[in-house]
C-alpha cells in the first residue's frame, strides 16, 4: 500500500476514535462559537491533535494545514497534508450521527491521496491518484447517469457567507424543475464520498474550504466523476465553489447554475 495512504488512514482512524468516544459523552462537550453559526468543540481540537501527532511521527518534515490550528510549516513545503479533523461539527453537536474526518495529501500542488472516514458507520473512503477509489475494500465507480431528471443532489447552505443565500435558493429552485430531491447532510467531505458511492447523483456547494473538499475531490475523480468550479474550470480549491457528479450530470448542473451566478461566484 502507498505508505502515505497508510499513515493517512491510521491518522483518520485515530481521530475517528476520539470523535466516537466524544459522541458517547455529549454532556462533557465544550463548544465555542468562532463566528455566527460556526462552532468548534474540544473534540474537533483533540481529533486534530491526534492526526498531527500521527503525521509528525512518520513525516516530521511535511507541511500540515488544518482547520483549527492553521498552517504548521515543515521543511518540505511541497508536501502538504490538508486536514479537517471533524467535518460536520454542527451535526456532532446536535448528536446527529453524520460527520467525518477528512485528510488529503497534496504534492507539488496535486492531490495524491484522499481519505474520508465516517467513524459512526466505520466507513473508510480512500483514493490514490491514478489508482482508483474505494469504500473499505470495495472499488467505487460513479454510475454514468445522463439525465438530471429524477436525480437526488447533495448540497450545503452558505451559512458562513449569507450574502450568497439568495443565489443558493435560486439555484435550488431552478434545479427542482428536474431533480427529484436534495440532501443537506452537513458534511461536505461525506457529500463528495457519497457522489463516488452513488448514494447521491451529484453535489454542489458555495464557499467551501480546502479541508472540506480536497480529499473528497480526489475520491470523486478517481471513481470516474467530474469535479469543477462553477464555470467548468479547476479553480475550486481556491474559490471554494464546487460541482461534482458523473460527467453529464455535472454539465447539466453547471448549465442550471449559470444564470444565477454573481460575478463573485464565476470562478
Ligand atoms: C462544514 C460542513 C458543511 C458545509 C460547510 C462546512 P465543518 O464543515 O462540511 O457540510 O456545508 O461549508 O464548513 O465546519 O463542520 O468542518
Ligand atoms: Ca468548522
Ligand atoms: Ca469542514
Ligand atoms: Ca471541521
């Protein structure tokens, strides 16, 4: 097995154990508010420390970028680990059992490894560039759907950038002319993993951060799906605006988005 994948899995499982234990003891949860509607708990931080510890043991020279700590510069700036220790904090706080650990490894600006781990269901989604994507030991392949009609799409609301909310709602209204339904699960990393696993037919979201989506991005692409920004380009890790689906579904979603995009979202 790819040695970095091995370490990423070890780190994700360790963080998953911290999260699963924390989930059993909601009364001892310490929650603070970063901004309106944006929370962090002691478990996010503990899970993040567990991941950092595992990485540093094997790769002390690598650079680590995390949601809660920020950038931990390593001697080697070409290899970056991009970490979301707990994707779905709001679900976690509500005891809604749907959240994940997301770990991506980027080398010279290209994502090489992606791991998304759901500690509640013990589901491990992995991908290595050029080697495909898996859910536990099973290979993932995005179904080649052609029509938007009848599909179920995942999305997230831009609750941290509320000025985009009217656009979000307009896009959803327009998509509802065709799609059967939406899912708003509360974990972007799992939304992407679920595209790869055909549990939803596509996904879009405004205003993601790299740690939300870098691992899931590779998992979708290695399962044969398309990932793009809102104008069909590859700027999504920078812009945070992302569409992911089977090729024709992604194209259909992009066509539906276009009339509603502000200039800020055309990237
Ligand atoms: C959030 C989740 C959510 C998405 C938000 C993210 P967090 O991550 O992925 O589904 O809609 O954009 O910020 O804060 O729970 O790690
Ligand atoms: Ca957060
Ligand atoms: Ca996140
Ligand atoms: Ca998080």
